[in-house]
C-alpha cells in the first residue's frame, strides 16, 4: 500500500516550528508497520527531528543557523530575492528536504522527546507545502 497527499502549512515566520501535531492530525489511518516520508516542496525551508520538550532548543538551533549562514555576505551572488534568501538555501541544505519515520502499531514511531520541526528560513516564506508518502 502506498498513499500520497499534500499538507499545506500555515504561513510561519522565520524560525524552527514544532509541527508534529499538524502532521498527525492530517494523517489517515496508518498501517500496522511501514514508513512515513515527509518532503518539503520548497528550497528555502527544511525539516528535522529534534527535542520537543524544551523550546530553547529551537532558539539555539536558529541562532546557530544564523551564525553559520549570515545574511548580506559580499561573496553571495544569488541576491535578487532578498538578503535572507541565499542563507535560507544554505540552511535548507543542512537540514535537508525530507524525513522518513518508521510506523509501528499504526503510529509514527519516534522517541519520547522527539518532535518534527519545520524550519522556515525566510523572513516571509508564506504558506508552504509538504508531500507525505505512506508506505505500508
């Protein structure tokens, strides 16, 4: 069984956003065993799994990304879409565009403190789309 559909996220401001609940509420009934792949359909945003208990993790991750990919670098050539665009592309390379999560007993099988994060690297990225594929 393969099932595929899109989830349209609300417009998030720049930052690391916990979206586990948005994914779960949009999932159909999952197979007993399988995999869920979530793919972001944009080049200036990313996905990651990390600690979901302490919000300071998100803050620190965002500050780290800003440190390693700062805006307004004189050597950037891709600048027509704004000062935040090229750094957003660099950051999205580091997080990656997709996650694959195992399904066990009809639920996504993640650790107790793990959450799915949508990383919006643009100041105003707008509504973003995720392509979800369920294998079971």
